[in-house]
C-alpha cells in the first residue's frame, strides 16, 4: 500500500473542520451571546439561566466514556448524524422556550450530541487518519473552528439585535444540522484500514524508522493509566485550564456591563476566535517542535496576561479586545493540548478510551465554574473576584502539568500513589 498523492485523510480533515466548525464554532461559541437577552426577557438571573450549561456538563462527563465506545463500535457517519440530531435540533428548539426549566431539559440531548461531534470526533479521526504532524493537524482543525466562530459570533449578535434571540437559536441550530448531515455522509469514513490504506505519513514514518534504530513505543493500557499519578494530575490540569477558558461564556455580559454595546462585545468575541485560530495552529506546530510541556507553560503565561487585561478593560475597548484575543489563545490550548498530552503520556494502545476520560476534565470545569462565575457576579455585582480566581486556576494548572510530567509513564510502567509511598 503506497501513499496516494491526494490522501483521503484530507477529506476527513475537511469533514471534521466543517462539523466541528458549526457544532463548536456555531453552537458552543455563540451560547454566551444568548445569556443576557434571554435572562432579561424570561425574568431570571444570569446565574440561574447558566445552570443549564452545568447540567449539560454533568451529562457530558457521564456520557463521554460511552461516546468513545460508540465511535469505536459503529459506523462513524451514523454516530455523527445521531450526535447532530441531538445537539443541533435541541439548540434550535431553545427558540421556542419561555421558562428556564426548558433550557435545563434540552441541556441533556445537547450534551449527548456535543460529546460526539464536538469533543471526540475530531481528535479521534485525526489520530486514526494521520501518522505524523498530529499536533499540527489538530491545530489546523481547531484554528478553522475558531475562524468559524469569528464569523458566526458577530452574525449571531446581529441576528439577536435585529430579529431577536428566538430567531437566532433556530437559525444557528438549523444551519448546523444541515452542514453536519451533508459533511458526514459525503466526507467521513471510519479508518484507513477499513478503506485498504495506511494513515497519511505512515509510509514516510516507516522508511525513516527503517534507516535508524527502531524506537520502542510507549503502549500503556487504560487500566494502568487510570491508576497512575499522571492521569489525575492531567485531569486536574484540564479542569483548571478549562476553567480559564469557559470565562468566554461571560465575556459578552462582562463587556456590556463595562459599557460596551452588544455589537462591540460580539466583535470582541470575534477577536477571541481569531486568537484561538492563530493559537491552535501555533500550539500544534510549537508542540511538535519543542514539546508539549514548554508549550503548556507558554499558554499559562499568556493566560495571566489576559486576566490582567480584563482587570483593566474598563479603560479602553482596545484593552478589552486585546484581552479577549489573548484569552482566545489560551482557550485554543485546551482542545489541542489534551489529545497531544494523552498521546505523550500513554501512547497509542488505548488512546481513544483514555482520551475520552481525560476530556472529562473540560465539562467538570464547566459544571462548577460557568454558573459560579454568574453567581459571583449576581452576589457581588463585580467580575473582578472571578478574574482573580482565574489567575489562581492558572497557577494550579502550572503546578499540575509540572508534577504530571515528572510522574509520567515509561515503557516500564506508570508511577502510582502506592509506588510513590
């Protein structure tokens, strides 16, 4: 089997970009734009409304391991279509709601669908279809998702301002479902092996290995990984760094409270998406070159600069826009670094099952922190305590990744709490 000039892996990448672009950049990245107008019209606090995001995150945590198994067991197109129906149609249905409990109920199918089309589909298919430069491919995918968000966020803001939030919900959900339907049927396939080919770059990688001394690959089983110190530190790292990223849901509200218009805050979110797109490619490339540990440290430093910018954002929209741009760089690190760190720590053997569990850190952070940020503002009428909390989370993430790296697995096994004692 020789590598073709146009490898089908590029079709897979295009399909993943379109699917995650609309499911993540369209639905997930515009959700925060609805909080203020919806809460005002139905007469509830932002904290109470944003609880639906926590419910969604609880369901996501519970469903992620099962979603990983479903993707492995069934045809990827069928699983993707099911995910699209659950997430996109439920999101569109929010346009018909009048009571806050409706958002709580629809959070369940939205989360089940998102686990498939947003959280797992991209990293799993890229890992199956690409044998080299995986970090770069993950970065390109996330960059395109962020660019979709950069376009769809101001468009959604304009629809909310011109036609109302109900029309915006229906528009975003309906278009997302149509795009995922076509992309999954036309572009997606299960694996190179099923199609009688090798992953992209496999031949070149094999030739290079034959010329030099064979390198023993890290192959850690799932049960071994789940008992290791590094797994729990990596999970806490994911919770902390995602806790920084989920502040994006409150940026529109924070910007309007600082006195900026809805259109201006929508534009600021576009800056965040542009930052995320640039950061995604840069993080993937830098990680491939200098390693994921140094890349993590760089992201944490950028996060501290973004938090400082938000603290002084009332002085100038330029500062506010720059802070959202830097925050976008940090947010992109979550989805790019998680699969890279999983591969680095545990290898390919049970990658998909381990990655699904590492990914649980992101929704766990959302469960606690998205509503917590809203309730902190409701009680204190001030977002500055939230920003100081974000700084603490960044310091926690720095400690966890450093300690996790020190205790990562080797070909001889993984350090556990028992072996440390």
